[in-house]
C-alpha cells in the first residue's frame, strides 16, 4: 500500500520491456523499464534524434479520473516553464492521451538516497554545502513557475557529475485531487508526501506555500549530512512519526557546523520565519574552483553515465500489435471513454525495484553485457533501514570495549600516582615541596593538550590519534615506574598527561561517530558515561589494592599491559570511517585555547598555596580568561575552526558543557572527601577504602547503562539531566553529616544516590554536547567536552578543598547550579506518542 507518490528508483536496475509494454509512447521509442512510482510506470526512451528521456506513464485508475486529468494538464504546463540547470526539464507530454504521459530529461545518475544509504554514506561538508545551494536554485526556478514541489526528498534528487538535479516537481499537485475524494483516499491509503520529508503544515493538512518546500530542503540536507531521517525512523508507526514532525524539535546531531544555522532556519515550525530559496542560495554560494563530490566518485559517475546513455538493449522477443497513446490523443468512442482504452494495453501492475547499489569500483548503471531475459529475476540487494546510514560495523561493540578500556587507562594512570604519593616520597627520599610540580605537571599537560587532541583527531583520524595516545601512555608509564628521582618522575608525568589528552577526546569522538542509531547510541553513551562518571572510583579501588598487595612501582607499571591490550584491540577491532574533512591545522586556535586552559589550570592549582590575591595568581587567572574569550571568538569567526562554533552558539550544547563542568567539580571533590573520610575517620587502609567505593561505581553503571541509556530515546535530555543531577545533589547533602565513622548507615546511602544520579545525568549531557557538529568536527567537539570536564576538576580541587563537611556542601551547591543551568538551556525535544491519529490512512 503506497504511502507517498512519485518515488522513483533512479537509476534502478534496467529491466527489459515485457510483451505487454508498448514499443513507443508518442515520438519516443521505449528501451527499457526504469521503475515505478506512485504515479505510474517509468520507461527509458529515446527520441528519433537519439535523445534519451524518462517517460512516465500514469496508472490506469488515475487516467480515468477527470479531476486528475485537469490538474495533471495544468501542472505539466507549468512544469514545462521551469528552467535552470538544477532540474530535470519537462520536454514533452500528452495529458489528453488514453494513458497520459510526460517525458522529462533523463538524468544518468543515482538518486541521493542510493548514494547515502547504500554505499557511500553521509556526504562531506563541502558536498552538502553545494547540495544546499543547487537545491535552493532548483526550488527558486520551480516556485518562479508558480509551482510547489510538495515531495522534495532524497529519491527526487539525482546526483550527477555537474551537480544535483531535482525531479518530479509539480506532479504531486495533481495527486491532491485523488486524496480529496475520501473513497479513493481510503482505497489506496495514499498520503501526499513522504513521511520523513514532510513539513509540519503538510502533516496537518494545511494550505501549502513555497515555504513548505524549504522545510523539506532542510530535511534533505540533514539526511545528506548524517544518513538519517530528521525525526528518526518510521518504524514506531506512521502516526507517531508524523506527530513528531508536527510537534517535536528537530535533532540536528551531525549537521556540519557551517550549515547548522541555515538548516535550523529552514526547519522552523513557522513557515513565515523560514528563508526563501533565494536567501538559501545566497548563503550557500559554493567555491566555483572546486568539484562538488570526492574525485573518485565523480570519475565513476562520469564513466558509467556515458555507458548508460550509449546502452542499446535488444528489442523484446514478442510484442502484440498496438496503437500508441499518441495516435488516439483526444479521440472518444460512443460511450465517451478515451478511444485508446480499447486498443492500448494499459501498463500492468509492476513491483517497484530498489535503487542500484553504488560500488566505487563499478559505478552506477547497468552491468556490462546483455540485459536479463524478460521475466527473469534479477537479484537486487535489499535496502537497509529506511533513510538510514550504511550497515554499522559488525564489531562495533567490541570496539566500544576497547574505547572503554583506553579511557579507563587514563583514569588509572592518574589514580595510581595519587594513591602512591606517600610511598613515592618515602622511597625516593623526596620532600613534600617536590610533590607540587609532579602533581601539577600532569594536570596542566593534560588540560592543555585536550583541545589539541580533539583537533588532531579531526585532522589525522580518531583511531590514529587514539593509537598514538596509547603508545605514549605505555612509554610514559614505563618511564614513571623506573624513575629514580623527581626530575624523571615529573617528566614522565608530563608525558602521561599529554598522551592521555590525545587519547581521551579521540575515544569520545569514536563513540559519538560510531553509534548513530538512536537505540545503540544511548547504550554506547551509557557505557562511556559509566567510565567517565564512575571510572575514577574504580581506578582508586584498583590502585589501592595494587599498593596494598604489591609496590608503588608495580602500580605505575600496571598501565603498560592495559595499554598493550588496548592497542591490540584498537588495531583489530576499531573502525573509523574517514571524516572526509578539508580542515587545516589551526595554530591560533591552539595557542589561544591550549594556552588559556594551561594558564587556568596552573593558576587554580597554585592559588591555594600562593594565595588568591597574589600577582602571579591574578595574572594567570586573568590571562586565562582573556585567552579563552579570544579562543571562543576566533572559533565563531573562523571559516575552518578547530571546535565547531555551534558548541558555543547552541544553548543546549553550551548548557551541557557548563553542567558537565560543574558536575565534574562535584564528583572530584566527592571522591577526595570520601577517600579522606574512609581512611581518616573510618580507619580503612587504602585498599579497603578503594573497595568500599565500589558500590558507588555500581550505582553509576546502573544509572548510565540501565536507566539513562534506555530512556534517552524516549525522554527529553533536559529531564534526564535535571533528574540525575538532582539525585546527585541529594546524595551529596546526605554525606555532609558524616561524623561517626559509620559506613553502611552513614556513607553508603549518599554514595549510592550520588553514583546513580551521576550515571543518569552524564549520558544525556555527553550525547547533547557531542552532537550537532558533524563527523568533520567530532574530535573538536569531544576536545571541548573533555576540556570542560577537566576545568571543572581543576576548580573542584582549588575551590572545594577543606573539611569534608564543607567540601561536600560546596559540591552539592555546584550540582544545584548545574541543575538550574540544565533546566534553562538543554533542549526538550523528546519524542511523544500522539493521542490520536493525525491522518486517516487505510490500516
């Protein structure tokens, strides 16, 4: 039962004409069948002069509908006035024939759906930029002829060497006459438009204006850039999907930053606030010096387009005598029916064929050699999920385990040294005065390099950056474990911080880009959030056990085998599809961003000992503010930023960063306060204190993987974030009254609540903060997220230190502020189930 009209498989596997097919229609000799749309059959034809055309023949049930014929004639006449190089021109038509038909320019290229969904995947940023410009020019030409396309979607956009072309404009209007008759509407189950690419006013059945096509243009751009439908897959039911189109906020995760504002404007719910096609074209003027698609794809498109245009299949073996529709145009018999109805075999029912798969080694179009015999089955690869990206990597979940291990390794190397400080000072005969540089060196290097690590992940690849980080962490851990003096140990700590900072944003970017399906994305972020939120407590437990059982050098060496295992997994299990970015290294952004974070981290770490009002502290903190403000301004103004400007301009993403930073400050002080309480008040040895924190880790894992990951698709990010952070604040407040050294009745309830809340909150915060910039900028976004988390940790160490009770009160206050920020900024666009069907469809 069709749910939309005009969806043609371009270029479908060409099928030979069968015996019932006409030899010609009008002046066009038919060569083969191209496919079937909601309007009827589509043939590949050639004129007497040798021009190749696509001939669309109306279905018999529509041909007998008088109102359809009148609208079809009017719309075809208007469509013939559409000019420009971004459409498939209407060349000829006969609305009065026994079987109405229209001939259009044949475009020898695949449709956008075939390119994105079958093999190539989402297009690079510069291709989407050109696509936006050409589609806007096409809509401007269509609207200039007095038409509204009404069904702009990927299968109505053909991809060619010289740019995209829009087809089937204006024809959908004729179908409205069929939908207006309720009996015909319920018999066919027809819905004018395609559910994944309909405007809100189209869903509601309101009068359409050219602004409706602009909304569809925005939806097509989201699909081209991300490989997914604007409001998710339609497997939740047609009415539920249409309700989301009409009511919910669009998810623009993955849209290139340079186009994010434009796409958001196109998708405005109010048609009057959308830009015109002329404004879209002006805002997306492409670089005329560059091709619009990757070179290999362009070459294959050109070669196989030429093969298809030159293709001349053999004539069908049998064909009964017939009279073409042209010969009977306008004639009527004595009953008033078209004369051709008695002599022209109407097109038989025909199952639509899927778009041809794109193989870069072969290109598009029919395979070499003769066509299959009439009636023979031609196997066609089944389509993937509607509107979805190419099949995911089969070992992606093993890859996620590698990412989790790599991230845990970073936390382990930090916790191992922190727990080993007393043993290190005693064994190397060092004074507490030498402790500061060793501790500060790690966190300054780590914070300063996070943005660089995200930038390199975008430039050289996320997998490559992670592997470099793992190699460096292993070497630095070996150096630290063998250090015999403070200088060597400090150098090793600098290396650990720097290589850990390369690894961390690459790991987060791999999660953000490797799991695009909404169901899988929630679970993947649940696993990552469990490490980010509870990994420190787990690392402290393991470090305590290593110190209590073995020696401090062994605890530092322990990172090496973990790095080796992660490296083996990274080489064999990780998949990192190239981002196809044309970005360049941003030296000014690196100087401003990394310099600002380094100055801020150093200033915060030295302020408690030097004093907050000393000149050096004021210079460091004031200078860091100026540098970071300059960094944000440069990223917003730069045409090729290292961090997508939407990270700072989108309220949801900015609010997520601020909430994450405050939550990181609170969780760091929570771990610090708890370890102090368990050892000093409860009298636990280090290994027992570490084990006593494992219930909080378990609560974090449950909150992230079993609660938030399952609700992420169905619940607004704002709701999950606020609820999770509120639980964390309550847990922290429960812990402020600890005095008697009780664990089970004193510390444990607050620990469980804080851990559960952290796990629930971190999943939507991370998913929101890393979404929206596209794969070309995912590393930069991950670098910004991890930098915000590290800055929060630095603030927590500097401002929230002191007596346990005071520390936890400050931490609870920080989380409450994070709750307010999340409630005011993070989006509420959650899918909701409609109370009643919006459109009447059969079944």
